[in-house]
C-alpha cells in the first residue's frame, strides 16, 4: 500500500507543470454576486481563461467561462450589467466548445441549451435536447420528450 502511494506521488511530481495546472480544480463561478463593473467580471473569469491558456481542450474551463458569460448576459438583460450586451455570442462559443470536447458533460449541454434559446436558435436547442435524451441513463430511468 505504501509503495502504491509513493508511486502515485512520483507520478504527480513527474507530470509536466502545464498538465498539472490544466487538471487543477476550477473554482465555481459565483452567481451570488451582481457584477456591475466589467473589471469585477473580468477578474471573476480569470481562472477559466488561465486554465484555457494552459490547455485549450479543457472542457470544464470552457464550460465555466461560457456559463459566466451567459450569467453576465442575463444580468445585462435585467438591466444590471450594461457591459455584457455582447456576451451571448461568447457564451455560445465557449459552451459549444465544451460540448464538442465532452459530449456527455450534462451541465455544459444544459447551459448551451439555455444560451441557444436566448439566441432564438430553437431548432438547434431542440436537437441538443434530443441528443441528450439518447445518452445512457441509470438503470430504470426513463426520459422522453412530449410530442
């Protein structure tokens, strides 16, 4: 058992720093805040941008970045974040990238669906839900779309 622990530690120490940084846990985007200034929002998304600089194929970082842009866009729609008027296309781009990197990452699929609906892309949103429903589910779970 001790040898296994030492082997795991050695493996971690031998990993390149960029790989270790890309795999580090990302902070959850804080939706309890109202980002009234773009500088506050930019600071809040910095961890996701840094993770993407380290590994552009990080589906979780794309998800959190897209989720943050979607949240800011919703604040804009409510009159609370005038700087976020153009954030919906950014949200779509990041969320689409996340789903393309990990087609089974349900939070990204659901956030992408929301962004598509807000964009008026209802056919694409419907197709996304149909793809989601085709994924395997726990035994005994049945999900269907109404006609």
